[in-house]
């Protein structure tokens, strides 16, 4: 891929490739050996940010959380590529009875656990996985600040925050002169636009907050492999897609098919390229369960969609 155009992540000083690898599948639908192949392929293609969370993949039968970080940690140790990769993880979602939230006390233990599983001495981007209305914003931000000073984390981010809470958090950081959330991680894709575009995007653009978006492929709907209710059994994530099987969803797939044909690329590649060109978006996050799937994703970084193609997708998804 040669010299990839890196993008600044907010004002964090971190510079990332235009695609982030989602770690949610590691240790869940993708075993360790296959996960290592995907991770190697991603880094060798010139990208650098891998996104995970302590809770991945607690929802899977037989798992207790921490599986994804453990796989990534084993890969870091075996591959020796820690200096070539930025690791993003998250804290706050429930890891067990009473084990959740953004209190300083709880997060201290959670950070320690994540560093151990990842087999590293620092996490590059540590994110609040969801807002904790029961903990003052100052308390969480002060704790993050201490860990930045100590070198355990380099930058912080927020996932799933409302516009009002993100603004409040940015104000607290400014008031107390402590590190701020440099990155927002919201849901955003061709099927789910208004949540980000209406309220969050203006705040991020105004404050130069980086944005890495999850569900970039709408749980797989935008790959084009689910076109009827009968298709929903094709994967572990199929049932999350039922809500897109409607007039608007089919209109979006139709536009994706048209643009795919024009660029001789897979629908997933087009859907990611669209996101990469959106104002306010630093990079989409997408996960791959095989090296073949990864190829479809990384190709998006080489694809510059013409205005006519973008307009077609914009209109279909409006």
C-alpha cells in the first residue's frame, strides 16, 4: 500500500490510517490463529489502529469478557509488532455483577486488567465505553488524566455519549485544564445517519474531536449478503439486521450495487469508502473474520468515490 495517508485523531497527537480494525470478533467468531492472520494482514497493509474493549466478547456462550484483548495480547507478544500498532480499548460496560461504570476506583482495576490481557505497558486510546450518569464527569476525567501522566494511556475517547454529555465533558476538561476526550466513537453508517449527523458531528467538527465510527457496515447488512429474511441465518449477527429489510434498506442496497458495479468493488468496500469521505469522520471501524474479508475492507482506502457516486448513496440513504 506504500505510504498511506494518515489522519490526525482529534488533537491527540495520534495519527491513524483511514480504516480501524474492529477486535470484537477475536475470540468469538474468529479463533486465535485466524485472528493473528487478520491482525498481521491489517498491519502489513499499512494500517495501524486496532479497536477492542474489555467486555469483548462477554455475550458469547462460554466467554466471560476479555477474550479479544487476550487474543490481541498474545499476538503482540508473538509478532513483536507493538511499535507498529496503536491499541484502542474501552472500559465501563458490565464485566460482572457490580463491575461496570466510570468511577475512578472501578476503572483503576479495569485498566490494570486490560493492560495485563494486552501484555503491554500502555494503551494508546482508552475510551469510556458508555456514559456513566452516576459518576461525576470530573472524577472519570481526573482518573484518565493521572494515567496519561503515568504513561499508562496516551489519549482518551468517549463511545456512545450523547451530544449534551460530550459537550459537558469537553467543558469540564477545559475548566480543570485536564486532558479531554479527543475522540468520539459513535454508531454511523449508510443506514444509521441522523444519530451522528444531526447533533454529534457539529460538536466534533467545532472542537476538533476525532471520530471513529462503529457498525460501519450496519452489522453486515451493507455487505449485501442479507437481502431477505431467509438470509438472516447466515451469521451470528443476522438477527440484528432484520430492521434494515425495508424500502429504505433495499434502496440503499440498490445504490450500493450500482456504485459497486461502477467501481468493480464489493458493496462493503463502497460503504466504507463513503464513510471515509464523510466530513467529520476520521476513520470507520470494521471487523474481518478472514484475510479474504480483510482485503475487501482495506481496498476502501484506495477508492476515491466521485461526487456522482457519493450523491447517489447520499440520496438513497437520506
